[in-house]
């Protein structure tokens, strides 16, 4: 079942992930249903138009169908049932996109007019390119510095808008090495057409080599640690601080009680919101003292601090 | 039965009753569009209020509740006068109807004057976005959003009140000229509908804008 | 009969036209307006298709290209498609079809035309001053904070035109409710009126939300209120919800009138009543109603919650059912009919085919996982052009030809009309079918520079577009010719039912000598195809 749907269709670029193959199968299903309907409809239209043309006096026009309830109900129900099936099929596949595998490697993407900035956890940076290894799930944590963009990899059949002020995620697991198109798919200004790039999927050893060869200022986390000190975060959140601030060790992935009584998982988006808009979600039992960093630090810097906080321990999906 | 000079229906209508029905239906459809117009704004406001409950409550405490309440009473009174005028006009007592309508219009003017006083006070307190907004405290973004909605919503409402005042004055003039009777009173009916609607919108705005954060 | 004054010949001064309250003249005024805008929007499309012939796009700069597709969208949506059938054919035919002397509010009708023209002039002025580059969808924060183009001017033009839409809708609703001739019950109404009624409900309820949305964008740009700016606590997604809450129902404004026309055409040229009349009638209402609950299908990858996405996807499948019901009923109408191939019928048949293709591809887009792949690609572009151009514009041309004798008192040249219809069908498919392929291959929208592997499909599409351009110009010539040299038309040249055919062609100023009294249902043909007029 792996890639046969893509191979079966000569028109399509091959779907290069498991999700993509499923999408291609769905596509075939949609095409097949459509062709069925069209063939039936066009056959009837042509047949009636020709056979019942005014010039054909021999056609039997007696016994015209009068009562229509049965017919109407029949074709309405048939339509509804077919649509329901397609809905369920599409919905289940869609929900897979929200089911991020636990071992997915995080990579950070910051979009800006008109380029894609990629940061690997090890500190490797890329512009308009994303190198990833084959057979390894990858999770992209994306945000925009300015307007709405959209991260689109046709070969993976995957796309998601990238927004300013919040982070969005997609994931995929490439099954085939190669170079694939990356497009910005949300109109974003003058050079929207040029905001394209390459997804480079490599075999694991080549990928390791590539990682090692990049010029790195330290890992994302270590860069984040420096920022953490420079920006004064350690003043409250560090050891020996006189101010009572929530501890960050083991925070990532844990459940946090908020002052309004709700609970939230401390994922990347939570950490980012806590940095940029701390008053929105105040930890239970703490005062609203933290200054908001919105507008004071760049997207790149936010990404590094998030990486640093994650490095302080904690894990997604593991109860703390 | 004595026929008034302009008690002839317009050419596309069969009789006065059809003309009256058409005028009323037309005004109701128009009011439906207004519901959707203000509704979009109110929905957006509600979305943000759910997102920033503390901030919006904090900001709302800076609204001028006394003026707001007075304005609510003024509009309610004027609506009552207009309703009275509609009834009275049908009884051929048009001159009294004119008086009622003009008083209602006057109340509308008082409403606008008070609104002006309110805006000018808020301008001095730097509470009007786009006009030197400044807000101390942690909820500056929420306050900015709140006052943006406040300004847009009450500003649009004020425009509608102004239009209503003109309509009431003109209809009042016609009533004074004895143009209306039981046979022909659709203009005053639909003007009344419009004015009541403007009043109703204000009630919603009052509740949503002035009252949050002032509860127990 | 020929020398009695009709609505055209009675007082031909410019003043009488510019101050007319006669719905028939207002329809002609609108016709002139929308035809003008069609060619402006078409000029933009021509430049777009020329630019896309080459992958590197040398004809225009990126900024110009961005303004071209924005212009094309704004003009075609608000200044051509939305007013097209309702304000031209609807304005002309509605009072005639219900046996009335005019619409309920003739002066509001004229006002709506002036608003339309002022809105259009404002938008053209914005274009003249340098244009706007936000796309017709005005997404924030690009439109509020980053675009350097004439956003406020353009949205002012659209805002004004929106009032025109609202007044037209209001007029139709009140007219259809209150001005029907004696005996004309709801179930005796021709289906064109059911469709226009449903359209009018959308016009009246959805357009105000657009007005508010554009107002907020304008205020954000001018006063910096920051309502859509995340840096100031705003949410760019709120804009999308508000915008699509209007713009999705808007697309039903842009198809329901076409469906109404097709019902008339299929009945007339099959000489048979529409099969399942009540189902077709209520389907229009269902489309209008359900259409208000599907807007989120434009936002499946925007960052809305998956739960919302599930609901919107489900509702989007549901809203397709009444459209399918109409298609089945039109087909069944032809069964055992007496079919003629006059140009309007060719257009009706083209509509059924092209609308079905467009509608089926809509299912691809309603389907969540597939939409993630093809949203914001040429697949969507192809889909909506199949519906709006293959559907609505085709129906518009069909209706125009059908009612041409009534409106002008002349017959158009039939063979030229059939040739143009066929050429349009061919040119249309050649232009837009390759775009489905482009979308499935992953070509994004609003790109004028693209990878070379897409070129073959673009060249095919642009070739088709040049054929389509010629095909659309043809009616301009032969219809224009017919105004002066066409054979004069009788009251009922198509020998069909319907009250509008019971009055001379062209009609006198007040439509009917005496108010007709309706005695029978519409589309009442005998077995031999002889019509029984509704008031006979």
C-alpha cells in the first residue's frame, strides 16, 4: 500500500511520506466517484438531448414520470451517503496530522518576507532549505515575523499557515531521499512567488555529516541560555532569585495549573506565550509580575529561549 | 370617506394597504441588515472579551457610567415619545404627534451632546485609540482593544442617531402639516421602527460596554 | 402594436434615463455598468494569462502582477458577478414575472445603481492611482500593516457597492412578498424567482458583515486600532472569520441566480415543466441557509481548531446536496421533453456540465485531508472558475439571450449565438481544466514565477484564454448588431409560459395594460409542447 497510489497515477509527483500516500489514495477515491457521477450525468444528458429532441417525433413521450418523491428521496439519500463516506475518510486522515509521533524531531521555522529561516536544535541554521533525514519523523514549529505565510511541501501533501504572534506545527516522516519543492502558499506581498525553497531528504549518515559540517554558534539551547541571562530572565527564574517565579526545570511537557483554575500542557506554544504575553496565562499561586517581552525580542530569539527551556528537562507525553 | 390629497398609493401599488405593508416590510428587512452590521462588531468584541476578561473588565471601569446611564434613560424616553406619536398620528391629531416627534429628536440631540462631552473627557484622559491613547497598568493591549471597540461602536451608533434625528424632524414637519391619518401613516411607522431599533442597539452597547467589571 | 410607445421609446432624453425609476431602464443602466467592469476585469485576466506563459515572468514586475490579480478579483466579484444576473435580468424580469408594474421601491432601485457606479468609480480610481496588492481577500496583517497600496480607497469602493447589493436584495424580497399578481401563490412562482429570493436573503444578511469587516480594516489602517495586529493583542484570524462569514455566502449569491435562469431555460427548451419543482425551489432556500455555516472551509490550514474544521467540512458536504438535487431535477426535466437547441439551451446544458464539474471538485476541497494539499493552489482557482465562469457567466449569457427579445424587441442571430456558445464552452475548458492539473501538481496561487515543469499547463491555459476572450467578444458584436438590424420580436417568440411573455416585446412603461390574474402553475405545456400561459 506504501506508495502504490502515487505510482498508479502518472500525473502526480510521488507522495513521499506515509501521509502523502494516503492522501493520494483519497485523491483516487475522489476522482473515481467524480468520474462515476460525471459519466452517468453526461450519458443521461446526451441521451435525452438527442433522443428527445423536438425533431424526433417517434420518441415515446407518453407516461412521463409524475410522482417524484421516491426518485428525489433516492438520489438525495444516495448523495448524502456518498458524501458522508468521503467526509469521514478525509476527516480521519486529517486528524492524523494532529497526531504527532512522540519521537518526532523538532525543527524551528521562522518565516519572514520573503524567506524561510530554519533552525535545527543543534544550532544549525538554513535559509530557504530544510535538510532532514529519511525515515525519521520531523516536527516543525513555525511562526512568522511579519504577515501570514504558509509552509507547503507538495511532495509531502502537507501545508500549514504560519502566523505572527503564535506558533503552528506540522509533522511528516519522509520515506524517500531526494530534493522537493518548498513553497509559500499564502500570499504575503511582493516576492511571494520567490519565497520558495528546497526540502533535502538525506540518508541518515549523510545527514549526520551535513549537521556536523554546519557552522554553529552552539546549539539552539546554549544560545538560548545566553539570551536567558542577557535578557534578565534568570533574575527571577534563576536560582537564588529573591522574586518568586515558577521554576522552569522539568516544565516542558508538564501540566501547569493556571490562576483561572484551568490546566494546560507546557508545550512550545505555551512557553512562547508565557514569554511574550505572560499576563494571559498566570501560573496558579503566583503574582502577575512578569514583564511582557512582546515586541522586545525577535522570533529567532524566542525560538532559542524555547529550546533552552526545553533543555532544562521535561518531556512531552510523560506525566510529571 | 374624506380622502387626503396624498392618500393615493404610488403607481406600483394596488391600494394604500399594500403600500403600507410594503413600507413596513422594507424597514424590517433594512433593520435585519443593521442587526448583522452591528452584530459582526458585537461578536468580535465578545470574542476579544472572552480572550481578555480581566483586561476588558479593567478597561470598562474607566467608562463614564453616569453619562452612559443618563443616555440610556434619554433614548428610552425618546422611544416612548415616538411610539406615542405613531398612535396619535393615526388619530388625525398630527400637530401633537409633531410635538412628540420633535421632542424625541431634541432628546436625541441631548444624547449626542452628552456623547460629545463624554468623548472629550475620554480624549483628555488619553483613552481614545488613534488620539494619543495611553493606559497605565499591565492590561494596555486589552484596554486599547476595548476602547477601539468602544469608539467604533458608539461612533457608528451616534451616526445612526444623527440620521434618526433628521428623519424625526422631517417626519415631524410633515405631521405638523397634517399629512398623516389612519389611511396614510407608513412614514411615521417606519421612522418609529428605525428609532426603536437605534434605541435597542444602544441598550446592547450599554450592557456590553459600560457594565463589565462593575458587578460585585 | 409596433408603433405604440414602449419603455425604450417613451422619452429618450438623457435626463429621463439618469432619473428613471423604471425597473427596466435601471436594468439597462446596470447592464452597461457591469459590461464595462467585465472588460476591465477581463483586461486584468488577459495580462495575467500573458504573464504566466513564461515561468520567469518577464512581462510585468511582481508588484504589478500582485495588483493585477487583486484587481481582477475585486472587479469580477463585486462589480461583475454579484450584480450580474440580479441587477440586470432580475431587475428587468422580476416585476414582469409576478405581474407587477414595478419593484416595491423604484427610487431605491435607481439609488442602488448610483451607489454601484460610485463604488465602481472609486475602485477604478484606486486602480488608476496605482492599484492595490492585497488580493481580493485583504488578509491581515498584510492589508492593515504591510501593504503600501491604496487599500483604503479600494475598500471604500467595495463598501459603497455593498450598499447597492443590500438595496437590490431588499427590493426583491419585499417585491416578491407583497407585489405578486392575484392568484400567484408561492408554488406558482417561476423558479427564477425562488432563486432570486434566496439570493436576496443572502445579499441582505451577509453584506453588512462585509461592511463591518472592511470598516475595521480601514480604521486599522488609518487609526492603527490594532484589532487584527498580534503585537497589540489582536488576532489576524478574526479577520478571516469575519471576511469568510460574508464571502462564502457571497459565492452563493454568485451562483443561485444562475441556477434560477437555468430552471427557466431547461423548462422552456424542453417544453416541459421542471421536474420536482418543489425540490428545486426549496433547494435554493437550503443552499442559502446552509451556506451561512460553512465559511471555515476556507481556513482548514489557517490554525483554527480541528473540531471547528470537522464541523465546517461536514457542513460543506451537506451544502452540496441541494445543488446535486437541482442537477438531477434538471436532467429529469429533459426526459420525455421536446428539446430545442437554441442558444439559451446550449448555455443551460453547458451550465449543467460545467457546474457539476466545479461542484464535484468542491467536494475535493470539502474533504479535509485533501484540502490541506490543494488549498491555496491552482486547484482552488480552477474550482471557483468552473462555478463562477462555467456556471454563473454561462447562465448569465443564457438568460441574456433568452430575454433579449423581451428586453430589446429584437431577435438575435441564432447561428452566431450558437457558434459563440460552443466557442465559449471550448475556450473555457481549455483555459481552466489545465489549472486543475496544475493544482494537483502543487502549483501555488498568486505566483507569477514558477518552476519550469508547470509551464506546459500554463501555456495550454493561456491559449484557451485567448480563445475565450474572442468568444466573449462575439456576443458584443452580434447582440449589438441585432439592436439595429435584428428581426423584430413578437411578445412570446419562444412560445413559452410565464407572465413576462404576455406583454409586448419590448414592454410598455408600466408593463401590463391590466393586472394579470394567475390561474395556473408555471411551465404548463401540453403534451404536444403547446404552452398554457399562467394567466390564460
